[in-house]
C-alpha cells in the first residue's frame, strides 16, 4: 500500500508541476502500449512462454492506464471542488468499511469478466484494463491519516454510525407498517364477523 501511496503522491506532484506534459506523455505511452499489446495478441499464439511476454507487457500498460485515469480524475476533482460548494469527493463519502464492501463487489465483477474473456486479439489490453481497475480499487479503499488513527484507537466512524441509525429507522418504519397492515386486516375481519 505504501508503494501505491508514493505513486499517487508522485502523480499529484506531476499534475501540479507539469500537468499538460504529463497527460500528453501518459496518453502517448498508453497508446503505444495498447498498439503493441494488440499486435502481440494478433501475432503470437496463446500459451506457454508467450503468456510471459503478455504478462511483462501487462504491468507497464496497466500502470500507465491507471496513472492517466488517476490524473484525469484529479482534474475532474479540482474542477468540481472549484465550482460546487460543499462538494465531498466520492471516496470520502464512505467509511473505510463501506469502501471495502464496495471494492469487494466491484472486484467480484472484475473476476467474472476475467473468466468470461476469451484469449483473442485484445486479451492483453483487456487484462491491463482489469489490472488498472484493481489498482484503482486499492486507491479507493486506502484510508486517510485521520481514518487510520481512528481505526488504531478503536473509535467508530461517524459515517458508519449515521448509516446504522438510518438503517434502524428504516427497519422500525417497516415493522410499524407491517403492524398497521395486520391491525387493519384483523379489524376488517372482526367487522365482517359482526355483520
């Protein structure tokens, strides 16, 4: 996780100092690696040592796709922050517990896509996109310093407490509605029996 934090900090620094150049370099890099991955899938058969070549290409392609996506998301984040008052980033809307749950569901969907994919032209690029998505999930579930301190001290997250209170309220409303429905049915039945 520390390597990922360092990568994200490096990308933020690059965005601050050389945004346009970084985006262009990453875009060119993603384009070149994508073309190479499609060519490898087209020219080389699947199986044995050729999969090692695909795997070696997958790592830089996934890293470059993730880096480009992260830099674009940073741009969108700062634009939103400037134009929308009180805007909270998507990741911070959820507690670490809920981010982990969301990531587990998305990861399960990614696994299904991996098993459903065929070994054909585009396989290496698709695998790179899946690997970049896993990196994005890891970036999504990482904790802030305050969250890490709270977890270490055993202090419950206020977002979890708010969710639990809302959940209890909804359960109580449903139970109340069920009781009302049962009471209406029984009073209707009693009225029919009296008549």
